[in-house]
C-alpha cells in the first residue's frame, strides 16, 4: 500500500543496488573505504537498506563495532526474509521527522494522503528525510527538505527510474506541505491495544 514513486525514490537515494546484493554492498564498502582515507575524513557511508533496517533498534553510536553488528544482522535478515519484506520493514519503521515513524504516518502528517497516493514530488521529499529527519523536516525547514528532494530526484533520474523531462518538470514545483496531524481521542486505550497486539500492523 505504498506509491511506486516512494519505493523507487527510497531505493535510488539509499541503496541503488538493493535488489542485487545480499545485505552488504561490497562495491559501496570499497568506495567508502577509499573515500574515507582522504584527508577530509569520511566522504560516504556504505549502509544498505537492509543494514539500516537491522539497526532501527540499535544504539546510535558511530563505531566500527556497531557497523559490524549491523552487517551481521543484515545478512541474517536477508537470509530470513524476501527483499520486498525488508523494504516494507524499512518503510514502516524509518523516521521522517519529529515523532513520525513510518511512511504511512509521514504521508498523512505532511500531505494529508495515504502512502499509496503520494505523487512523485511528495515521494522524493519523503525519501530524503530519513538521512537526517530533524535537519530536513519539511514543516520546519521546507527549503532544506526540497533541496534534499531535488537530490533524490537526481538519483532517480540517474538510476533510470524517471526520465529527464519528468525530473525537470517535478523539480520546478515543490509539493504543498501541511500539518494534518490528527488528535488521539483515546490515548490510554490506544496504548493498551498496542501492548496487547505489538506486532499487528493495523488493528
């Protein structure tokens, strides 16, 4: 129940070889290792979507031990689940600014749509948020968010997911961002149901 635009945008900006590797992208690892040897420090990382998904419940410290743990768990995930199931886990649990967790919640909060109804420009904007949810949060930093979205659109074009004319058309007009947060009418009951059915995606 997610727009194909959001899937393509997420893969283009986070892990363009998602469907080719088995949890670890060795080409990206090599590129990052060589780049990080340069005088100005770290140029790029090598985390795949699978590694990011495996790390959602992990500590946020940036250490070699954490990266190795991520890589091992990514291999386990790839062994246990299909690619589409891993992508679904990522889209359900990625952070999109503030306390917004998951693409469905982000689509409703920022655009008043379901994730299935997202347009290309809205999808590009959302796909760019998980890298730095607070810095690119569109309701607080719309300029930074749209600049990041244009980078996502460039990546989509480079990956062949959209044509050059589509890229030029969409990048010229950012999507309208609103605040469609709906109040929780029964917070204690919602907490109780969540505790009783912690693994149910929808109740």
